[in-house]
């Protein structure tokens, strides 16, 4: 995407503003000769490439302004492929430049004798004006490019931070939390959106991290006891000041649980977890558990499929625990959460000095850590093709070669893989190796979505309710009949993970003992209201049909434009993204 494409709406606004002020038609193209903006007839060709030789091509190459006062006689127009059919009488072109690079061209076009005379008479004044407009567009494009690069770097850094096993947290110079990674969220049982912007003492009372703002020194491996949710937790903390231009602007700290090595990669084995602990007594879940027990009785490779949030990792862990390998390590790897450049060294390990930054003494990979036990490869559909070949080789030869190592190391590992993508479609598209697909496609376990097992929703909700009531130190709570009905009616695109988040949010918000429908997150309560209202009018309509009718009615009422859809979503009490998702669901 060109720089001007990134700011297409702004470019179009500038074109229309120029045309409005000067009364002359305007067109703007980028450095690929794609029309990015235009007025008059050119507005209908936005997004099209200007084929063949053209005046704009000369401006891009020469980086100079060009004024054509008569397209029928001007020598510069003779090479233009459009010259025989050109309706333009005159044109003024100005390059849009960032540094030394031309990123596009602005053209003022005269289609009438009056406008042609205007271009001739006021050439210098118009050129000066268009130069300023070109500079404005260039500045906007440079700003958009800088923001895009910063966002990319931020996302790249956040991905790396979320991959690190240690908890990472940063505060600003007012001791307010400005960043927290996934490991810290898990460790402290919080969500980033719930703590960012709060003073660290409100989140982690007794933490010594703010002291670094005063002394500017920092500390390493300090054992700290912190009270959270009425319980005392022991952490080892490292903290350093963030210094910018000689001033302390904040502090970055890393946490790990005391007595736990920071390199601890394998999940702690729970030898007591069993299929009986998996919540759900619906017929479909009983069938899934029956199939999973068959998988646990063997050491064959298992592929678990299903939407995100359906519990694939829990099933993988239970299959491991109830297998003959239950007393050995269970190691989980999320193939989508680790950057491609790091995934190979994480899976296979590396030798000392194998690359810049390699840890002294090297590091064992996940295969070695799972030796004798089970390696769970989550989101395997997102694994890079090059690494798929190496995984296939490990499965065939039962040996791994750490990065920088000249010998293969034997491993005895059972593979359980999981994905929320259709691997057969990925194979057909050339994005997943067919030979690896068949290696993994030995015993397939397809987990149902929560909407396919709606009979389990209340059982799950009550279990999660007690879990979070206990974890948050709240008094006993119950779901009213109306709240239960709302939970059953909701579609749950995020499955069990979304249900747990909804229950946790509700427990935090509600002080009383009874949870009413309106205590639930707004989108869940709103869905229930829409379905209930339609049922009052048409009691025979099933919930899905009632929802479909409500959406159709709202779209008829407000229209199908972007603005109309926003009003329809507000009318239904849901977000615009949810409306689009539901429209797709009902083929609207």
C-alpha cells in the first residue's frame, strides 16, 4: 500500500477543498499511477491505475512541476497515450515529495476555455497554492507512515513481551501502570484493561517498584511479599528506572514467583485432573469425553479442533494426565503467540554461542523439556511452513537438532496438536504441509462450540461463578432465572473463554447476592432484551429467528448505510462489530 493510499480519505478531502476554492477539477495519483483522489468525472475512477504513458509519469520521473496550456499542441503531450481522446484543455501538475522521494502528483485540470484561461493567467499563484497543498499532503503521509511504523514496532515488542515467561510491568513517573504483559496478567490474576492507568499501589499494594522513581537506582532479585485478594504472595522482582534526557520517566519491573526458576517452561503437572472435572453433561459433551478417553488409552498423536475458547488445552492436559505418560512433563506451546524468528529455538533449543544473544550454556527446547511426556502444539495451523518441515522430521526420526548443534538428540514425546482453523483448506491453499497434516491427522477430536452445547451453559456459568466468587473474596452469589435465560440466549462467539470473562466481570460489579439479567455485560443483556421483545410479539419464534427478525426490523427502520447500521446497532443495544457478525450469521 502506497503512502497516499494510507491517507486516501484525507487526500480526497484536500482534492475537494482545492476544487471548491479554485473552481477547477483536481486529480491526485500516487507513485504507482493509481488515482487516489479526484473531483468531477475523475471521482468515478478513484482506485484505478492510469495505464500507458502519461504526463503524471513525467512528473514522477523528473520530480518537476509541469504546466500544459494547450494539450493539442504542447510537445509534452505528444507521448501521452490518451492525447487523441483527451478532453482536457490545459493542466498544471505538481509533485508530492517527501525528502527526495516523489510519492504522488497533484493535477489541476481545465475542461473549459474559461478554466484554461484561469490556469494561464494565474499560473504562478496557482503553482504556489498547489505546492503548499502538496507539502500538506506530504506531511500527512509522513505522519501516517511514522504512526504505522510505531504501531508495528509496538505490536512487535508486545508480542515478544507476551512470549516471555516472566511477568513484565511498567509504570510512569506518577507510578501509574502503563504496560503489563500476559505473564504478569496471569500471575496477578488481572486484565491489562483493568489496571492500566491505576496507581501501582492500588493494584499491587506494598510493591517496592515506586521507590525506583525516587532513588533512580533500581534493584535485582529482591524477594517481596505482596498481599492480593486477602492472600500473601512471594515474588522475586527486578526493577530499573526508565531515564529519558537525564530525567526519570518511569520504571520497568520483571516478576517471577519466588522459588521458581525464570526459565521454567513446562506447565506444572496436575496428576489429579481427570475427565470428570470437565464441566458439561450434555449428550454431545459425553460423547466427546468418551472419545477423549480412547485417546488417553494410547500414545498416538491427537489433533484437537474447534473454535477459539472451546477448551482444547484442557482436553489435551486431561488426555495427558490420564495416559501412561501422566507422571511426566506436559509442555504447551502456542505456535501463534511466538514470533517466527524465535519459534525454532523455543521448540528445539540452542547451543551456547549459536547466535547473537544466545544464553551462556545454551537452552533446552520444548521437545527436550517434554521428553517422556506430552508436547501440546496449540494453534498449529499458524506455524510457518519452514518449521513444519522440521516438525515433520522430528515426528519421523524422534530426534531434534538444537540450533547450532551438530548432532541429533533423541526424544520420546507424544504430540497433541490443536487448531481453530481448517487444516484441509490450508493444505489446499498451500499454507500447510500435506505430509504433516496426515502425520497429525491420526486421532481427531472435534470440540463443539458453546452454542452447540447450550444445555451446558448454566452448569458452566454456576461453576465459574463459584470460582470467581472465591478468587475475588466476594460473598455467595446466584444467577436469577432471567439472568440464566439471557446467558442461554446469547450466541457466545468467544465460547467458554467469553463466558468466563462475562461471569468474572459480573462478580466484580455486583455487590448483592442475586445476579439479575441487567447485571450481566451490556451486550449479553441487550441480546436477551431483543429476543424477549420479539417473543412477546411472536412467542412461537425460536431465539435465532427472533434475533434475525430484530436485525431486519432495525435495518428497515434506520437503513443499510454505515450510519444506518450504527443507529441500528444502538437501537438493538449492541456494538457495530457485533451487528456485522450477527448479520453474517443470518446471511443478511
